């Protein structure tokens, strides 16, 4: 298995855990600028998960582009009969 796909999977798993660990942050205090902890934590997680998904997309796209380039060069060489 490719190491980049494993790393991408770990990135998605961390994002999943941050979103679904609600019992860990389902509380009111501490508040920040009058917002309960639950709301500002959700906002912070939204920003963090956005960057995690961007990292995942970059890792997977880089791999796919490398595969497409290899396939395109192979089609040029072996495409004529």
C-alpha cells in the first residue's frame, strides 16, 4: 500500500474524530467572547478540518496526476498498430 494513501487516510480519520467527538466538547464553559465552548470549538474544528481536507486532496491529486502522466506516455508509445 502506498504511504501517501495511508497518510491521506490518517488525515481523514483525524477529521472524522474531531467532528464526531461531540461528548468531549459538549459544554458551556469556558466561553470566548460570550460564545459557549461548544460553538467556538465547532468553528475552530471547521477551520482545522478544512485544512486537513485540503491536505488530503493535495496528496491524492498529486498521486493521480503522476498516474495520468504515466498512462498518457504509455498510450503515445504503444497506441499505434
